[in-house]
């Protein structure tokens, strides 16, 4: 009876859409209307209203972005343990409602900025449960032959969030004020993100009675059982190259996502025009993630990453030189496309260089390293802006860090080949 059921499921999968693509859709929505997008990409449009309401400085508010980042840094390894132990679906469906309610409670924020910082620790503590690590883990469980495309589509959700959340947040602020804007964002996460994840997010094909050996994805027996533990990875050159590269990349992507809107307003753009540029950045991020994901299935992933990261090096340099209002769109596009490569590459590299054995834990550790750099970069840009009145020196530093990351990724070497004796990662 079990064999017949499996055959029926396989036949059904061949005749229709492979259910893995519905899992990808749920993951896309989880990232676009989830904690990372609302925390990291949303905070920029709240900076000026909070300055006006409470008289907080930009550096003080930017420190909240660093707190968001470092909360994720601390929690991500725990998230990796939980999703490896209990499964992604359970963790995600538990975290979304609590995140939504705690975000909405910012409606009651008073003038004590310490409570603002504490609120974001709680909000992102629960929001960490449905970040990239969770969704990339399910992509790696459902796909192998088209893993690059799958993680590209999943990660594109954050690009969509970078495009949607600033516009949605600015709209809510303009029409209802910043307090109800936080309530509105919490309601979106609760109603839309939770519902779609409840209906479509599953950890593995067997949870739906499906087999990956259905003509759409190859069976992954060796890949599923192969791989390194976290302890084993600590002895690998490829692991440390990846960790240092993503630390540098974190200083770039998180800081520019947080400061691009106020930076452009400083240069004379209206708040709405600055939000439009942030959305253009998000759209380029989507294109970058889809394009990079597609290419990694065909071209060695580090080479794809190196090519895509040239865009941010150029765009950040132009910003540092004081790009005129007419060229800011080009800068946003170049940086957005390169930022789009990051999580695609990380999700792909873990599976190809370190395997799926401890995927969640490894993603949690490397994501924490990435965000540790992001917190330094975000706080650094705010401090430099407050001290010298311009972002330019910090932008030059971030451009240099991106160039270093590009060079490190180029030294990763060939993929590991799990299941074959004597072959190890570079």
C-alpha cells in the first residue's frame, strides 16, 4: 500500500507543478513580508518621523538598526539548531504571530529610546525564526539539480521586500502616522505571511507524500546524508574564506539598505523620491537574485558572485564621490543587483562546499557573521554622518570591504563531492 501511494504521488507530481515550487512561493512571501524586510528595509522610512517626534539623533536611531542586526547575530545559531531539530515549518509558524504582535506594539512607543531598543530585541528575537536560514534550508531539501534557481527565487523575496516595504511604510506614515504604520506592517505579516506559510511551507517532499525522483528533481541520497558538521567545517579553508567574505559583505548590504533613504534626502531628494530609489534598489536586488541563482546552476558560483559584486563597488564609489541626483538611480541599480547575489551565494555555497548534514546550523553561524559585519557597517555610517556631516568616508570604506569580499570568494576552489571517499572541500 505504501509503495502504491508513493507511485501515485510521484505520478501526480509529474502531471502537475512540482510542489517544491509552491514551497518556494511560501518562502518568497516569508522573506518579502517578513521580519528582515520590515526590520532592516523598513527602518529607513521611520528615521525622520522618529527624529521629529522625539528629537532623537540619526545616530541614535541608526543604533536601533545595529541592535536589530546584532539580535539576529545572537539568535541565528539558535535558529539553526531549532530548524535542524524541530523542522522549519514548526519554527516559522510559531514565530510569525509573535513577531507580528510585538511589531504592532511599537504603537505605544514613548520618548525613552532605551525602550525602543529593547522592543527591537524582542521583535527580532522572534522574527529570526523566519529569516533566510529557514527558507534556504527547505529549498535545499526540495531541490538539487536546480538548487541555484530555487535559492534565487527564495532570496528574491527579500528584494521584493526592499521594494515593497519602504513604499508601504511611507504610505502608511503619510496617511496614518508612524504609530499606525507599525500596526499596519504587523497586520500584513500576520494575515498574509502566516496564511501562505501555513498552506504551502513544508520541510521536505516526504511531508507531502512526494518523491524528488520524479523527473523534476533528482533523488539526493548522497547529498542528503553527506556533509560536514560545524566542528569539521572549522578546520576547512573554504569555511573561513566564506566567513570572512560574508563579514565584509555584511558591512555593505545592511548599512546601505538602512542609510540609503536618509542619505539621498540629505542630497536634496524628497522623502518620496528617496523611497522610490530604495524601491528601485529592491527591484534590482530581485533581478540580481534571480539572475545569480540561474547562473550558479551553470557557472561556478564564486565566479558568478565576483562578477555581480563589481556593481556595488562601482555604485558605492559613485555615491562616495557625491553622485548627482540624476545618477542616483544608476547607483541604486548597481548596488541592488550586487546585494542580490549575497544570500543566493551563501545558500548555494553551504550545500555545495559543506553539505546538508548541518545546513541549518552552518547557515545560522555564517548568517551571524554576515550580520555582525552589517551591524558595524550600519552603526559606522551613522556615526560618520553625525561626526563629519557626510557619508562619503564611510562609503569608501564599505566599497573597499566589498572588493575584499569579492577577492576572497574567488579563492574558494572546486565544490566538495560528498559520498565519494577521499574527496574533501577546498
